[in-house]
């Protein structure tokens, strides 16, 4: 699922920038940044604030999706 989102992000960035290499670098950077931030900050969230069935991997991928969305939407 994350790979499909990355491919979609690269596609849309390629449409905006007209450069596949730049789109690939931005998309991969957004995924890596989201994964790293999710891995660092998600464990700091109190279990009172999150649903008990949500795992660390689920929340980390959610943060990565948000970073991919922001990169596709706001970066040029």
C-alpha cells in the first residue's frame, strides 16, 4: 500500500515538475522523512490518546502517508 502511494506521489510530482528524477528524489525523501518522524514521534504518544488496537507500524505508515500527501500537494 505504501509503495502504491509512493508511485502515485512520484507520478503527480512528475506531472508538476516535468522531471522524473526530481519527482523520484522528492517522493522518496518524503517517504523516508515521514517514516523517520513516525518512528521517532509515534512512540512518544500516550496510549490514552490513541486507539488501543492501533499498532506502531500502522501509526508510522499513517505519518508517512501524511508526508507523502504534503510533498505531492505543496512541493514543486
